[in-house]
C-alpha cells in the first residue's frame, strides 16, 4: 500500500509502510494555483512516484521523496 499524505508524521504513526508526501491538506495530489497543464504534470508525477513506491522492496516504513 502507498499512502499519499500531507502530514507525514501522522502516516508514520499509523504504520503506513510506503509514504508519498502530498502538496497541501485540501489538495494532496494537486495545486489549483497552477495552470491546468502544470497541475496535470504534478498529478502524474505524484501518481507515478506512488506506482514506483509500490514496486520498491522495503523492510521498514519509507518516505519517498517526490520533487515538486
């Protein structure tokens, strides 16, 4: 499982094993201040990072860095 979240410490506390930091609390997988195309690119980047995290072998909880 991959958890996309905006408050990483909460995800760590709840035991999520693969964590992808999101953008903001009301918009974890987007940014309405960006143009449509830029937001689309951002969403794809986060979703692709999530899919890569699913494929990654891990032993303990891991927070994956997604450059935004």
